[in-house]
C-alpha cells in the first residue's frame, strides 16, 4: 500500500515540477515578446513612412542663393525658438 502512495506522490511531484518549469518558460517567452514586438511594429512603420515621404517630395525649384540663405536662416531661428530641433531635424538637398 505504501508503494501506491509513493508512486502517486512521485508522479504528482514530477507533474508539478513540469508545470512550474513550463510556466517559467512561457513567462520568459512573453517577456522577450514584449521587447521585440515594438521593434517589429517600428520597422513596418518606418517602411510605410518612407513610401509616404517619397510621394510627398516637392519638385525642386530654381531659387536665388540669397533667398535660399534667408529661408534657411528663418527656419533655423524658428526651430531654435520652438525647440523643435531636439525632437527632429530638417535637411535641404
């Protein structure tokens, strides 16, 4: 009779340990997914933004160099006054 209780106890112990380790493995996977899902989402957003930016390209116009210098200076001052330069950047081609 003691053998029956002992064998059942060992089975329950092995099943319990297996359940705990399975839970730990699932927790580890979930924690890793929380860090990789935003990376995947940002990757697809970047690709989408690139295609949208390519559609919104303004054709170049012939602008006098003096006028261009004034425009760049005004934009630079405006960005510095509003502290937008910390959040992004602007470029000229």
